[in-house]
C-alpha cells in the first residue's frame, strides 16, 4: 500500500494506492479486488459558503469534498501516474497551479502495519 501525497499552497491531499494482496476498505464502491492496483482519494473544490475552511497560499477558502471514486489499473506505473494527475487536478480546482504541486510517495506497509496502527498500544 502506498500513500501518495500532493502538497501545495500550504496544504496537502493524500490518497491511497492499494496493491494486490493489500487489505482493502469495505465501504460502498471500495476497490475491486480483481484490479492489480486501485487508487482511492478524495476530490475537492472551492465553494462560496459551507464546506471546510482551509488556508491555501495564505488565504482562507471554503472547500467541499466529494466521496472517493476508486479507480483500478493493471500496472503500478499507470496507477502512480493517474494518482499524481489526480492530485494536481484537485489543486487546480481550487486555483493552485498544477506545476506548484509537490508529490511524495510513502510506503504504508511498515512492518506489516496498516495506516493508523503504527505506534498503537
């Protein structure tokens, strides 16, 4: 499992790339276990009111989130490329240049733990 994060304008958005054999979430529309790689990440956009207040490039704006839309891929390279494009697109939707988005990838499979379990007692 990989966490792929885009950072820009003083904020970040992180999605999860599930690989074959990973324990997948069970929400409606969750990844299809037949896909070798599945990308899951929120989508967001700016709204005039409501949503969550977020500071982007030093300015407060209201952001609304959409439910994640899992997308399956045959290869890791295609999945990572789509994930990076997705992150850049989300920032562009709130007025941040896609060229300003820094992408980082983190292996979430630390000693067999899943996110949220590391350091749990």
